[in-house]
């Protein structure tokens, strides 16, 4: 049995399939309940109950929504480019799922424990902009197009500072492997070291990268209706929605791995398995997303660009140089193995 | 199995590259270019150069091609007009291409690499270290001046582009965050005792009261 899975081509293919399902099914369930979590949290922030009709405490609400969306009609506008119009939501959703291949949920537990995991995640998150920009163009609608333009500029701008944050974490770890990054934090989580400002920069850039409030200008319902997905309905819309939440969970997992010690248990509470610690950290950062959404008004476009280019870029660059100088001066630079 | 994938990716790469130059719609051309980049990255992966593959995706697909797409989508190109001079300019284009190709070939055959790099050169997967480390060891030690030089060239290009396209906008309103933060309550608010049943005019109050003028770079000038 062991030989079949590890040493034959069919077996290893099947094993990869099972591993993929093993991570994607929990992620999709997590995604469904993160919409419930968001609505309940927003309800609490605004002194209301949130969803409470369908099922016990409204717990069946995500499934009711799914059924609703499945049974609706997909409308393709007359002037739209049919192929690209349907390709865009698929790209968003597929990319959001692809990223999970490298996320380690326990020591060595990742579908693909690759050498350049951090670069892979960075690449996948930078590809996310295509779903939006193609949707905006293919819809043949001015609001969708405006949303796409905003999104393209926004995501490219904030990627730059995310890149510098990643480099400064890499300098401390000396490896691009996500598993090594978590193992390097077995004594101190990076969020509680002098890398703390980078943690803050990452958290805020993460909001911009996933197009969430207060940087949800690509949607901007008060100015451009619903932005890039104005023309979408039914399943095509649902794929954008799924992609957005899966991306949020992915960025939360990324932030926990980079700064909050991934699956590592705090205070030596190692009797609880690491998977649950990772889940707890993901939930904490997801709560941060909703908290920010309930608290801050939307940024104006020029303010968004100013924050990205004039505040975060110099700050993260400076902190990167300081980190490198500190590590070099105290001979703490990790040596390549 | 790997050979099969190699031919698959190569075939898609060639097909996509051909479509880049032949497709009529410029947006489709850019999308084919992106497909070509992704397939090239896949080929790098097959060769074992995972760092190069992902850097290609991050830089070209994630940033450069997005800006391409951004610009091309905004253009309103008339293709009939664009094709008019094609016959006339084709020889010039071909000549320029030939010269560039010759120069590239000259550089390729005349290039002498640092002798120490032979251990890691020519093999995407050097035996001793991972290819990311190998790349860093060669690039930031013996090729550091060339590396810095290429950075400087990019900087010059960037400054050049800014200088060429920058125009002074007169009378534009600017937000000065520092000034907003420095504003105090007593500079903005005035609390008055208003007698009951008296209108704003009767107590000598006219709105808008004196408001500080918005931050301007200079006084607005008549637009031509």
C-alpha cells in the first residue's frame, strides 16, 4: 500500500489528489463560514443580530446562499466578450485555490513543500489582479472598467511594499521555504521582534491586495455601483465572492506563517495540535479584516496611492536596510546550508 | 512524463507567441503574451530553475504585463490606419531587427564569464546548493558592478520617463496631511451664545463665515 502511493506514478497522482482535497475541502468550508463570521461580526459591531433565521443561530445561512446563487440565471451582457467574461471569475477562484498548495498546516504538512514557497505565494497573489482586470474589460461597461483600472493600479502599488516585507523576513530566516520560516519562529514569533512595523505594513497592504475595506475602491459601491463585477450574476458572481474570501483566508494564513509562528503553539501549549493553532491565528486575522471594515470609511483614491508609495514604500525600504544592517553587525545573518 | 509536459508547454508557448504578433485585437495580443510568459515559467520549472520561473511570473506577469494591459485597454487604436504604412516600413523594421540580432550574437559569443561561475553555470540545479543560493552567490559577488549598473540604467529610464511626461498642474488642490493634523479645535470652531428666537442674521452671523483658503501651490491662473 505504502509502495503503491509513494513509488508508482498512478499512486503518487492519487496521493496528490487526496492531499489536494484534504486541504481544499476544509478551506472551502472555512470560506463558507467566514461569510457567516463576517456577517455576525458586523452585526455585533452595529448592534444587530446578524443572520439568525436559517438553521440553529443562522448556521445554515451560507448553504442557503449557495443554493440561491446556484439556482439563479447567469446573464452575459450583449456587448461582452463571452469567453473572457466567463474566464475572469474562474481565474480569480482557481488562483485563490492554487495558493493553498504550499501552505504548511503542521510541521512538514503541505501538499507541496517547495524550496521557493514564499515566492510562489507572492506570484499567485500578484496574478490575482488578472481576474479583476479581465472582468472589467470583458464586461464592456464603464463602471466595470473603472473598477478594473483602480484595482490594477492599487494591487501593483501595494505589492511593492509586500515584496520588501517578504525580503526582510527572508533575511532573518535565510530560506524561501515556508516550513523553514515557521520553524525559525520556534522561539520568537516575528511579530514580537523588531520586525513588528513590517507586520503592520503587511497587515495593511494585505487589505489593499485583497481589495477589502477600507481599500475596496475597485468595488466602490457608492461611486461606481459595484465596480468590476457590476455585470456579473449567479455562479459567475459567486466565483468572485468565493475567490475574494478564499484569498482573504490565504492572506491571513500567509500573515500567520510570516509573523505569528504558523502552527507553533504559544506558551508551550503543545498538547493542542498545530493545525488548530494555525486555524486560531487565521481566525484572528480574519477578525481583523472585519473589524477594520466595520471601523474605517473608504479611502479616497489619491490617499490610497499616497499611503502606498509615499509612506509604506519608504518605510519598508528603510526597515529592510535597518534589518540587514542589524543582522550583519551582530553576525546574525543566517548562513546558507 | 516530464518530456510530454515539456513538449506541451513548448507547443503552447510557440503558439501563444505567434498569436501575440498576429492577433487583431491588441488586448488579446497582450493576453497571449501573458500565456507565453506563464509557459516559459513552466519550462524553467521543468529545467529545475524554480527561482527564475517564479521571478518571471512575479515581475513580468504580475507587474509588467498588468501595466501593458492597463495601457492597451485604454488605447483606442484604429488598425486600418495603423496598417497603412506597413509595406513601406517593413524593410526598415527588418533591418533594425537584424542589427539587434547581430549585436546579441556578438555579445553571446564574445562573452567571457568569471571562471568560478562555471561550477554553477550551465546547470540549473547545481549539486552543492539550491539554485536561489547559487544565483545570489554569483550575482552579488563577482557580478555586483554589472548588477548595480543595470539598476542604475533602470533608474535613469524611470527618471527620464517622469521628466518627459511630468507637467506642472496649476491651481490643483492638494491635500496636506501634516497641515490637517496640525489643525486645532479653536482654529476651526467658534462657539457662540445664541439668544433664543434670534435668526443668524440678527446676531451678525453670516455663513459661510471666514473659511481658511484651501492649500494651493500658487494662486490659480487663468486657463488658456
